[in-house]
C-alpha cells in the first residue's frame, strides 16, 4: 500500500480475499514436506466462494497489491468474525520493501466444511513505521509475489 499524503503509512486496513483461491484436498502423499511440497495436494478454485473441507486449509490471494516502504513492517492477522467460526488466518509478516499480492493461509479448524467468500475482508493489516531502515529487507533476498505462493524453503 502506498503512503498517505502526509508521508506516514496507514495504521491499519482490511485485506480482501480474491476470488482465485487454492485449497488443500485429500493429500496425494502420506505426509506434508515443506521442502518438497506436492502441488497435486491442491485444487484451484476460480469463483466467488470456496468450501474448505473440515480440518483443512486454503491459500488465497488478496485483491490488494502491496508495496511496503523500506522503513515499515506490516503484521497481518485474521478478523475475529471468521476466527469465531473456526476459520483462522495465519499471522503473516510483510517485511520492509516486500511487494506483491499477499497469500492468505486460511485454516478450517472445525469438523464441518466451511465457506469463504471472495471480495470480503478476512484479515487486518497493521503498519508499523520504524525509526531506521533495516540492513537487509525482503526484496534484497526475494522478488515480487504475483500469485498464490506454495511453501518453499
């Protein structure tokens, strides 16, 4: 998100889930390996809503594109309305000069299928401006994130 006209970043905003999502399905493998993740464990959804199977999770991209300034750190957390339904958005850090669409990790912790909707706010972002810039920032190590991103180490 761009800086406000006053030069300081906004203190908080709501992030909206995009209609393109990926959610886990019955795993092809016997276990999950974050160093060798099997893409076949996901199905792609392109629609206004998505059903997350019980005790499973979905990856969704935000509608917003972010450009984090070098002196700002952003914390993304789930909104309480969804948390109270057993849908947890994992806490995510957006490091200084990170750029791209945010991948939201949404866990269905219930024993029932759960519906999520594209175009609705599922997460909140809090912006913290630092007193000085970091020695190394995200873009110094990684590139832009343009789509839902699977685990990589």
